[in-house]
């Protein structure tokens, strides 16, 4: 079974530039999440999709971050403009239906460095 | 708001030792608690998921326990091996007991097992 695919693996940009990350969840998984993991910390949820609808984006800094999941499959996360404090690993995860007893599968993440 | 704390932050042991990783959470109204493993530069892999109605779960040399009343979970690793070296994170659903992947993570315990 193919896992959660993310690209790029690494990205280096200067502050105030824009950047986009891509995620392809496991086939058939309806629920998709984006997490931000700052070095030395646990992942923090940014946004949750159920199919192509947003379920929770309460912790997404909407003045600079945006995300979409067209057709309920792939998803993109964008930052515009980037700040130094956005340097982190951005993890995508998916679940089959989003039920409480389902396992959560993570991609390898995109490591972002903002200079 | 759910808060998750892990102790110790780092642990270094010789191969063959049995060890215990600790996780505490502030809101006991949870549906489950999950333990993950994260290797350097990789995403997270789900190890064990303990339902709130369960007291423990076992997988191979791993055993996780849950005590909701005291807000604690422990991960026991028997006969540790160098391949167990990784960061171990626990995660609990956000306060209110709703859990559709809305997990609050601890900061992790960095485990090093040396030959």
C-alpha cells in the first residue's frame, strides 16, 4: 500500500517570499490533515479536511496560510508571505474516514527553512 | 485546552535494558491515546492506540498503558535494541473528547539505545 506522499522534501526561501507544499494522501482516505512541527516540539494541527471540505482550521494563521483540497484527494498548503518563525517541518497525514479508532498515517514531511 | 507533557525529554540506555517513557495529559475526557515513533527526517509512525475503555495495548516488545483518572500513559519497551533509537511522541485528542485526528502532541522523548 502506497503511503502519504509529500513534496518537496526540502525548501529554502527568504522571508516575505511565498511557498507551496503538496500532499497526496493514501488512496481512499477521506480525512486529511496538515501539521506544523517546529524543531524540538510535537506536531501542531493547522487544518483538517473531510473530503474537500474544511472541518477545522482554527489554528491556521489565515492572514498568511491557505490550504485547499480540490476534488477531495490531493491538497496544497501555501504560505504567503513567509516569516522566519514559519521555519518548520510541514507534515501531511490522512485517515480512512476520520473515526476515533482509526490509525493516522503521516507523510515524510516538507522541511522549510526561511532565511 | 488539552496539554500533553512527556518525561524524560531524552534518554540514553545500553542495549538490552527495559525502559519506560511517560506521558501526562490535562484533560481526561479523551476517547483514546496514541503513541508514535519518529525517525530523523521522517514522518510519524503509529505504534499503539489505546481506547479509553482499555487499560493497555501490546505490540511485540512494546506495551502502552493508560490511566485516565490520573491523566497518565506509559510506554514500556522491553529488551531495547539500537533500532529502537528514535523520538517517541504521545498524542491525546483535543479537550472535549472529540477526536477525528485532532490530536495534541507532547514534545517527545528522544531515545538513544547504544550497543
